[in-house]
């Protein structure tokens, strides 16, 4: 009985919890994760606005008869409303799909500096068939 109590005391001494170094590691990991989320969240929010604008333009009446210039003008109006700044005219194209229908394609990448010389590169491509 006495030996068992002695063993329990020794175990309690060895199990005191996290040290300052382990806490610093946990907080550092949380800090880096928070930094990455704060840098990348606006990019994904902007992509949601791009999807909305592409779907609206593609669903408009007579969209399949539009050329690239007309599609770009309509997209710019939506981008202005939603404050999308990452897309240029070269990122937008109107392509013919395998089944012969026209598709509106918006393909772009965003490079966001994270810290020092570390960047995150995020690439998006939205393909939506144009409405007849």
C-alpha cells in the first residue's frame, strides 16, 4: 500500500502538464495558421463574387451570341459592384465546348505574400455554359 502511494506521487511529479516550450509551440502554430487564414480568406471571398458574376452573365438572355468584348463589359459591371480587382480582360475567354455549346471561361491566379519571401499562389478556373 505504501509502495503504491509512493509510485502515485512519482507519477504525479512527472505529469505536471505542458511546459513553456510546448505552450510556445502551440501558440506559434495557432499564430501561423491564423496568419494564413487571414491572408487567404479574402481571396476565396473574392472568388465567390467572381462565380456569382460569371453565372449572372452566362444566364443573361442572348449570352451565347455575345463575343468576348461584350462578355467582358458585362463582367466588369458586376465586378465593379462586387469590388473584384484581381481579374483582367486576358483572364476571360469564350470557348466552344466539346458538345458545341459556348462556355464562358474565367481562369486566373492570385499570388499573395504571406511573410518575408513566402507567397501563396491560388489558381481558379470557372467554366459556365452560355445561355441560348
